[in-house]
C-alpha cells in the first residue's frame, strides 16, 4: 500500500491493455498504487501475448514496426496517465513512465528528440520519460528536466551512475521554470542477488544509493527501487518491498509482488541503513574478492542488451 504519512510510494511495474481497461483503476482507488512504470520488455510481452492489441493493429497495416509499436504504446501510456491523473492533481505522484528506444542509449541528441516527441504525442503532464543512465543519457536528463519533462533515470546499478544522475538532474532543476515536475533514480535491485547468489547485495547497494539521494536534499529527486520481483522460492515474494521500505522513495514491482505485499504491508521503516554498516558490508565483499566495479559494468551491459533484444523481438513480431 502507498504510505503517504511516511512518503512511501508503490508503483505497478506492468502494462497490458486489457488489465488497464479493467482492474488497474481499482488498485488506484484503493490506494494500493499511485504510479506505474513500463519498459521495452514489459511492452514486448504485452503486445506479443495479449489479444487486446489486435483491433488497433488491424488499423496500422502498412506502417513500420516502430510506428506500430509507438501507436500501441502511446495509447496505453495515455490511458494509464488519465487513470492516474487524480493522484497527480493531488500531488500524490500519479506518474507513468515510457522509455525511449533502447538503441538510442549512446546518442544524446536523438534521445532528447525522441523523448520530446513521445511526450508531446501522449499529451499528458503526468508522464515520465525513462532515460538509461549512460554517458549520453545524463545530458539528456538535464535538458529534458530544464524543458519541463519529468525524468525516470533507469538501469542504475552503481553509485557512480547515481551521482552522475543527481548532478544532471540538479542542473536541470536549477534551470527549469516548471515547478510541477519530478525525477526518479531507478536503482535495480534483485539482479545483483541473482548474479551473485546473495540475498543482501542488492539491498545494501540500493540503500547506499538511497542515502546519496537523500543527502542531496532535493525533494523533487527520489530513489525508485526497481527490479524487485523475486526469482525462485528462497525469499518471500514481497521481500524487496519490505526490506527497502522508507520515506521519500518509491518501489515499482510486478503485479504478483504487489498482491503479496498488500496482504501484510510493512509498517516500520527499514531505511536508512547506517553508512558504517553499508561500508563494512562492501569491505567484506572486497575481502572475498568480489569486484563491485566489474559487477556494475556487467549488469549495465546485460541490462542494455536485454532491453535492446526485447525491443528487436517485438518489432520483428510487428512486421506485416
């Protein structure tokens, strides 16, 4: 559940048209969620497996695969934004995110151009544009915020990436005249634990970045904990939501994870974790010859490649 007193938000990491038009609004009205996120993998799965897109696709024959995808995605994102608008108008988040073409992650100007085009096409104020945290992405984040577009910095694994995002976002806010925009730093969590067969590295790394964001003291920049679905049966489904429960932050999670969490929501904050505890944890990892820089680089590379692959597969499936 959303905890407005604490400042904890819960967003749904799932988009599919039939669900949007039926059950989604109930989650919003019940205060379970106050936002949503999407990514190329989520859209690929929805479009490739759901019959809800067939009628619109029949009207798009002759269009390029990317034109078809954008038509489908824009409609879904606009629908979601409208269903979340009451939250947005009440200053209770209400954001839905759409990601730029993952193949643009190393092209600043193309990223900015596409982000602005998608934002205009959706034409709803409560849309966040997701920008991968690459060297090309940081300037794009700053420019978009300056131009009044909320930003979701995604695929963040390392504290260095987080710092670069914070610096870029601060610059954008400093030069922006729009006071109704926000930015989030999406820290991926569970991928660390799956890679290293651990239950704690993802939590401690995310907590370290959360502390960095809070020390920045910009109320318009928050940590968003992503990749919080549990793989396997060793952990409770809502483990990553409960362990990262705190103020001034967001957790975006799959539907099944949220359904598990609301049965018995977390009450007491788990964050912040003290700096010395985090530092000692990573010193211990270093003593075990775990090189976190190598881990960060691998996870970012794998993340970018997985989004590119999902996007390509989806486009191939949309060919006439």
